[in-house]
C-alpha cells in the first residue's frame, strides 16, 4: 500500500519537508508538491536542499525538463524555469530515509539563485544571472574541494555546486594565534589519516593550546602534541576518546601536532585554539571560534 502526501503551495517562500521529518519516512511514500509563484511574469523558484541524507529518491519536475535527485547527487539548489515547480517524492520499497527539508523562494527570472558562500571560504561575484560566474577560495589552512568557478547556465542551474573548504592535513601556522581543526570538522574526519601541523611562533614565545572540542575514536585514533618541530621531539600529550583534554603549553616557540586515524570508525574530530605568549604568568581571554558559520574563524595574520 502506498501513502500519499504533499500539497499545493504558493510563494513567495516556505519550507517543505518529507512525511514525519526528521524521523524516517515510510516505505512506498508518494508525495507531490506543486508550488506556484505569486507573480507569474517575473519570477521563478529555487529550491534549496537543507537536509538530504542518502537513499532519498525525489524528482523535481519543471515545465521543460526534470531532474532526479538522490542522496549522492543533490545540488545545493534547483531553480525552476517557469512560475511553477513540481516535486514528486517516490520512496523505494526497501530503503527508508530520514527524508528531506527544503526551502523554496521566489527569485527573478533568468537567475540561478544565490548558492551561498562555503563555510571558511569566500566568494567573488555577487550577481546570479545567466552567464554570470562565481569564483570561490578558502581561508588560509583550508583546501578547496570541488569546483573553483561555477557559471549560471541558460537552464537556470549553476554548472556545479559551491565547493567545500576542508581543513588541510598539513600546514605550518606562523601567525601568533589561530585555530587547528581536524579535516572536515565538525563533520567526521576520514579513515587512514596521517596529518601533521606545525605551529611556529616568535622566538622566545610559548604556545598555548586550548581544546574547544574533542571527539575521536578511543584507542585507535589519536592526536599527539610534541614540544618541538621534529617527529622525535618530546611528547607533551597523546589524546584519544572524547574526554576534553586540559590546556597545554609548549616550552619553546614550536609545537608539532600529529593526528592519526586507523582504517575504520571516525568521530567529529577536534577544534583547538592556539595562542602565543611571552613570559610565564600570563592571563589571556581565549578567542572564541564561531562554529558552523560562514566567514572568519579567528585565524589571525
Ligand atoms: Ca578510527
């Protein structure tokens, strides 16, 4: 037996969720949403997927073409070519899913919509019309994964998703303060990682590490902090599991952080703030890191 759901919706904006979201929706769910703009002449729709776990089968039907979205190939946003957008959710008989939550909004005709800015990244280009190009780059210590440049195509779709900025597995920090993240933080880090970060501050200064978050697989994945830049330097601490380590200070102006993960099971990783100070008894107010927001992470210099 199949379940029906969905509705007729109107602009200018709103939110659509699959049945029971965020609880798993039932097998054989069948939903149709029809969204119609308030102004038939001037606007089209964009649909921004906010949460799309794997295993989702959703069809977005436009007047001229249709697109099938599945968990692994979901664009950041989908723009209709007319003043109406049809969404058809047909779930598999066997594979359940947490479903989806999508935002829809009316936009100008001839636009691909605003794809956003990557977290820890920036964007050049502020216009989203046909033929316009956006170029992305990541902040220092982050690597760009995906397309550096995307173009708004005649079919109202961007030529690709906006890229991600992923914390680099190897980096030498030379600013007096900054943030060290596990790659992909706050999403899970990968298996078989072998990362090395060096923090090199001014001669005569010391490096202080404060842990803002720590969650790695106990015993098999671990972070080692060493008191100098070499692989065989004195170990200040080795950390594993999800107990938050207390703060650490180096004896010199160089610290080496090594992170290793084995072949299975990962975690959220870690978020560490470092600062450098001169002298011994120093009281600092630690810089806070805004999480999950685009823009600055507090990397100074
Ligand atoms: Ca592991």
